C-alpha cells in the first residue's frame, strides 16, 4: 500500500514514523513536505514516552509518488487544509482516498467539487498526544485511540479493512466506524468547550470544571446540540456534558492545543470550532450567542 502524509508536524510525523516502522513489505510511506521545508533528503527525531530518542530518515514524495498513492493522509491544521492540498491535487492518483486528520469541522465544504467527485474523503480522529519540540523533532506525549470513517464518496469494504488494519498495526487502537460524522460532532463539542475557555482564561484543561463555568458550558453544548440536530445528528446534552467532564478530568494537567497556539503567538483553529457552530447556526437560523462570542473573543486574542 502506498501512503503519503501531507504535513510534517506533530501528528504527520507520528503517523509517518509508526507506518515506517512496519517495513516496506507492508507499506510504502512518504511525506509531502511544506514549501518551507527543504526538499533534500532529511532525517527527523522521534522521542518516545520513555524519553528515548531516535533519528529516522524522512523520505519525501514527488509527483510520481503522488500518482501512485493509495491514501493521502492530511495532517495539517484545519485552516491549512485547503492551501496544503493545492499543489498535491493535480498530481494525485484518482483512485487515492484523502484522509483528513484535524480538529474542528468545515474543511470538507472548502474542497473543490471535482475533488469530492474524484476521491473518497475520510476522517481520522485521534486522541493521541504529540508535541513538535522543533521542526522535524516530535515527542509522543500521550497514547490514545483513533477512529476512521468515510465522510464522502465510496471506499470498498476490502480497502476499508486493509487500511484500518494497517493503521491499527502501526499506531493502535484504530477502528473503522460508520458513524464518523457523529464522532466528529462529539469531538467538536468537547473542543468547543475546552479549547476557547482554556485559551481565554489561561487555564489547564481540568480547571474548566470549576463551578463558575458550569452554566456557560451548558449553554455552549446546548447550541452545539441544536446546530448538530439541524445536520441530522442527535446529541444528548447530558451525555455531552459528561463527555466534556471526562475529557477535562483525563487531560486535567494538559494545555489545550488552542491555549498552546495562543501562548506561541500562532493562529488558532477557532474558525473551525466555535466559528463553525456560528456559521452553521446563521445558515440554519439557530441563535448561537455563546459560541459566537467565544469565536469573536478568541479571534481577537
Ligand atoms: N498534536 C496533537 O497532539 C494533536 C493534534 N490534533 C490535530 O491535528 C492537526 C494537526 O496538528 P499538529 O500535527 O499538532 O500541527 P503542527 O502544526 O505540528 O503540524 C502541521 C504541519 O502542517 C504543515 N503545513 C502547513 N501548511 C502546509 C502546506 N501548505 N503544505 C504542506 N504542509 C503544511 C506545517 O508545516 P511547517 O512545518 O512548515 O510549519 C506543519 O509541519 C490539528 O488540527 C490538531 O488540532 C489532534 C489531536 C492531537
Ligand atoms: C481534547 C483536547 C481539548 C485535549 O487537550 C484537544 O483536543 C485539544 O487540546 O485540542
């Protein structure tokens, strides 16, 4: 199987290393570099939980590799997806799937129609934690699990199974799911609470469980479930509150990705989290004052 990874950041290199470990007889994995990265052959450093580090070769994909690709795994931030795909799409094998792996929602609607017509589009959601220590040096900070499923087009069951088995062998656990869109909404709900609140109030994830945020969390999640319903996704409010509490407890000492971005002076993914709820709400005539305010406040940071 030929897999190309687009995005050599934390998640891209995590998958690249995991797949490369399996050996060439199982998978031929290459990386498509960003224009900022030199194209010449390079190495990258991978640091495990134990603190052990290793250097590994980084094999980059050219146009020929793109024309032979079976699965393109896109591991860039949500706001980078459209731009990152631009130089890749003209050369990508028509039979290749495009697997989007990012926080937030709304990137599918940004893809040109011809792309949607030609390629099966999948989503890969992961709870693994990975830190980019510096360019081409990553540290795996938390073991998690991943869900993969189809969001547009078709992929034969045999290909679904082969892909899932391979990813699961590389970085377990990976499961195929036929309701990936519902899972995306659940993850969006979690991110719509934890990410903006931690970024705005400079909190660790667990600190959003203080009583003073309870009413606001309920308001955010009420809006998310109302907007999700307009898209045919039923989310139970009490269940969402429990999921958010569970994730905040399990990651209580973590700094959310949005807070990290703010601290690092980087652009956040707020347009694809609270901003996505705001846009869909407007489209569907559903008021989303809480998410709209969070979107505006984080955008202004
Ligand atoms: N890190 C984590 O633990 C987790 C991350 N996620 C989500 O996964 C997604 C990816 O996150 P993460 O890997 O941490 O992000 P990073 O910022 O570490 O990686 C993004 C990579 O994309 C590259 N890139 C940006 N624009 C382009 C382009 N036009 N062409 C090619 N490459 C490009 C960047 O290039 P350059 O090197 O030049 O900057 C960078 O290497 C995000 O949505 C994040 O929220 C989800 C779960 C956990
Ligand atoms: C689940 C959570 C909130 C963990 O930090 C996350 O996905 C993020 O930080 O973006």
